[in-house]
């Protein structure tokens, strides 16, 4: 695993990710947003800096959200048909369907022989 420092131009922040390979300039990458949603980003720049210890070079990438992703976010904010007041975490939603007792499995008789 390679630890890569990500400089996010869209949110003006810096964080680290672990990846199997370093992406190249022009490639796309999916990163998790602060709100928990995934978004597409373009790789604008890739460079390496020598670490403070030893002969290790640390990869850095500079990313920006894709124009299509930015348009989709703006459209979803402006959509009057979506009631944002009804949003809830999936765990809370699933609790509605849980009963007070454990579910019992039904035994199936798969014996097709004729007696």
C-alpha cells in the first residue's frame, strides 16, 4: 500500500489516502466527501517529495472535482421535488423494519421423493 497526500482544490483541504498505485495526471479518482457521499475528481498534478527520514519519496496529488460532478451537486440542491427534511441515516431507516424479537427461520422440506 502507498500512502498518498491529497491536496483538494475544491474543498481547500489536505488529507491522506492509501492506494495500490499512484494515479496519473488526467485520470479520475473517487473520493469520499465530508458529507459521506462519493464524488469524482480529476488529477491535476502528481509529484514526489523526499520524506524527512531516509531515502523515501512521498507521492502527492492535486485534485479538483469534475465539472459534471459540480453541476450534479448544484442541480440536486436546487431540485424542489426533493424534501431534504426527510433525510436520515440508513441505520435509523433499517431500525424501522426490525422487530422486538428475533426472526425464526422456516424449515423447508426439499425431499421430492414420493412415499
